C-alpha cells in the first residue's frame, strides 16, 4: 500500500527541505531551549543539556512551527510553543527511561544510566515545571488549557502502558488507545496549537489536531515495527527492547494471535516474563506471521487520515512539508 499524495510535484519533498524551510525559526527555538534550560543548580544544566542535545529529530517542535506557518501566523509565540513542546517531550523521555530501565537511547547512554534514576526523575520534573512557566509567559489561557490537558493525558498513557506490560490479553484497541494517549497526544497538541495561535476557525483547528493525532499514531506504530527489524546503529537503542520490557506492542500481539500453537505459547510467555532469552524464535514468528507488514499497513492508514486532514488547506510550502512528514513517518528506518 502506498500513501496517496495531495500534490504531484512537491518542492518540499525531504526532511532536509523541511529543515531548510524553517531553519531560522528552528535556530530561534534552539536558542530559547538553551536559555530556558539554565539553572543555578549545576546538575540540572549538565543533565538537561545532555538529553536535549542527544540527537533527537525535534519532530514535535517542527510540527508546531509548520502548523503555525501553514495557518498564516506572523508573530513569535510559535517559537515559545515549539520550545515548550520539546521540554514536555524531553521530560517524558527522562521519566520513560527510568520506568523502562533503559540504558540506551538515540545511540547514547541514557541519562539515568549516567546520573542515576533519582536525578533523571527530578530533572524531568524541572523540565515539566519550566515548560509551564514558559506557558504562563504566553498569557494565553486556551494554550495553557490545551497543554495542561495534554500533559495529563500523556501521564494517563504512561500508566496505561504500565498496566499493559506483561499482559498478553492486551487487545489491539487497548494498544492503540495507549499510544494515542502516550505518544500521539503531544503531536496533536503541537499541530492544534499552531492553528490556535493563528486564530483559525474551529474547523481548521479540529483538522490540525486530527493531522497531529493520526501522524503521531503512525509514528509510534512504525517505532514498534523498527524495534524488531532495524539495527542498533540505525535505531539508536537495543533491538527487542519492547520484548525485554514485556511490552505487548502490535507486532508481538499480531504474531501471537496468528502464529501456530507453539509460536503463540512462546510469545505469550515472552510477554508475561519479558527478557530476550528467546528473541530469535520470537522474531521468526513475527516474520512468518506477517506481523510487521500488518503493523506497517496500520501506520499507512493512519498517515492517510493525517493527509486527509490537510485537504482544505491552501497550497503552500508549509503544507507540502506536512505532507512530506506524513510520508516520512511511515518510510523511515530510525
């Protein structure tokens, strides 16, 4: 299945094109991030700069900038919004790595591996609270309301994922609900807020939110595919981390539902106990059942829905960039 483009000849057709398109704005966002990271507590500066500079895609702030521009925004609040969203995302990463006991992210040691769990949790709290200080400075109650709801839903998603861990009875619906809370909600907030600060009408705002929600869902689905068919250098973390943590992601669940009796029992046990002891057999079952193709197809359907949300926007380089991101979300290798 291939995604249906909304145009035939995009000038903004690669991630590099997108970076060039918003390079000045992203430079401003990065400056603000580094200024806002400052604390008189040295450990906060060390740990905060380590994770912020750890080579992430900055995809969520990029979405906030593009959404503001595609809706005709001309002020500077989109810079603050992008930085706020990156701080919220970074805080969740710090907390995630502690909960998951991760030792590697983006090809580097995690902050908790270097400084310990206590420091990671507390600096994550600092980033959360700093993001709310920055929200207050925007003096926009609707922005604060959306971001307050967003952080609360993300926290619910984290707890939902914790409940699903080691539970082979997790359904596809429950899995999708979890990733929409945990991952897609911040994508949704980023694109919705671009429309909000541009004073777009309610229809445009809903369409912007829909784009972000479906894009974020597609992105996480592909992340779950890459956990089983990428390599350490590309992925930036250990292969099979989800399996080791007993996370019942869609590729694993689909293989359990569609494998033969021995494969189903093997995967059920792997989900219940975690670990990588039988990862080769599990990955063979995933391959034989077509679980990765199924999950990838689900991601493509989500990306199609994201593209559909853009249909009423007038042509612009920023719209082309959003189309390109929908294709990137499902065609990436890391």
